[in-house]
């Protein structure tokens, strides 16, 4: 057995993961009996801590949705009415079909595996896309190439080289990248699609849904490009403060029949879907939260940029420390001063790009930001 050896190597590289016992208290966590400001979550609108919203949901919860298990896959007896109610709600917003999945990870792995069944298909994926996308591409068995992060010229060169060789070329990216916190050049993707007729676009909005536009329905819709994106992914475990995910496309029947995680998984509990729908129905009410989030993020980035090398164009802002041990040391310093923001290291980010990732939310205030800056 080589397990012990593998674990020892991770420890020597300052790259050994642990699970921390945490208790959540509004925007804080309790860790080792210490109250810490939580800057490690992805609850960008702080809706998971919105007691009033949760109470309103429970008061209005219908008995038919009070199930904590669906007890079956949706293709058998697990297709509760709430799934279709949720899908129909979003279909009206996007004029496309919606299919609910149990998680963003299972969606990406199974939908990309399914798309790999299309003959003569090439995937072109941004170098920094999420692990679930890479796993889906590997499972697909199709040819895929990773273009340099947000490098439209590299992507253009690949399209020009391969567009005659492949029947389908699918460009894959995140709308807002989970670690570098920057935006994909989606308008340029659409321009390429209009130039080359065999291109389709696949965008993961895990970290942007909820936080853009007056309706909160994601960055792509905020840009007015939802008609041009063929496969749009929403996940609900971040700003939506729920769990699950959905695929927005015209190919619902295809994924029902070929996305293995959809076919072979017990469907998520109806009460979770009801909560997701409730949040989506209320997203338009959170414009002040979105404005506050944008203001906080801009201020924080400007201040942090004075302290070191910073990544991030929105509310995901990282202090780049490069070496694992340096990132660990700064994480411990943050802990000592009441801030919870663990070091992010390989393989979550590329080697020699270890960092502290500050995940901001709309209910932070100037005193919170000041407290972080006083640590330097």
C-alpha cells in the first residue's frame, strides 16, 4: 500500500488537507472556540444567514414539498411537481429548457460526458476551468485542448486550426472564475461563434448567478448574451444559498437520456428545490445587496493591492503568496486576528500560485475591511 507515502509527501509539501470542525454564527464561524469573520464561504449575498427569508419560506412551504428525500431518480418516482415548477419558472426567464441536477459537479461531469458522444467533437476549455469540467472532459473520451486563461488570441488560433477538422467545437469557460476572480471574455466567444458556424458555447455561472443585473440571473444574461450561449450552467450552493444546479439549454431531452449523473442518482430532496425556487423568485429584491457587494469588493481590492500582488475583478479577491508555506503562515496570522480565510494551494490552483482567497459578501462593512487591513 502506498497511501501512507502519498500522505507523507503531501505533508512535506505543506499541501495536506484537513476537515475543520466549525460552528456557523451569522457572518462568523467558531473554530477552536475562537469567533472568526468568515471569508471562506461563497454565500455572496449572505442569504444563508437571512433568518427573515428562511422564516417566510417555511411559512409558505406547501405540504407536498415537505419531503426530505425524493427516494428515487426523477425518471422513476422521484419527479415531484416542484422540479417542474422550478424548471418552468426559469424557462420563462430564459426562453430555453431547464434541467435540474443534484450538484454542479455532477452536472458538469455528466453533461460533458454526454456531449462527448457527439461524433467528431472538439472541446476547447479555458486552462483554469473547474475540476468538475476537467473530469467531465476526461470521462467524455473526446479530444479536448485547454487554451491559455482568458487568452482570446490563443483560442482564435485553435479554432482556426481545427474548425475544418471537427463537426462541433465547444468552447468552455466559467463566467466568473472561482479562484482568480476574473471574468471570461464571453462577448469574444460569441463573436467567434458568429464567425464559425460549428461553434457552441458552454459557460458555468457557479460564482456569478445571483450577483448581476436587476434580476440577479447571472453575468451572461446581464450582458444580454443568453441567446448566444448554448449551454449555461447555474449552481445553487453559493449566492443562491441552496444546493443543486441546472442546465439551461435547448437539449433537455438529450441530457435526460444521456447525462449519467441525472439518470442514476436519487433526485435531490423536494424541500431543497422548493427553497431554491423561493430564492429565485425573490432575487429581484436584492439589488441593494448586489450594489453593496460591488462597492465592498472594489474598496477591498484597492486597499489590498497596496499590500501585495492581488487577483480578482469582483468579490473574489486573492492575495498571491505563491509558496505553500507562506500562504499557510499568513492564514495562521489571520486566524490569530479573528479572520477565517484558509490558504488555497495546488491542485485547486496551479503550482506556485498559493494564495489567500477572500470570498466577500454583501453584509460586510467598513469595520470588517479595516480589521483585515490592520493585520498587515
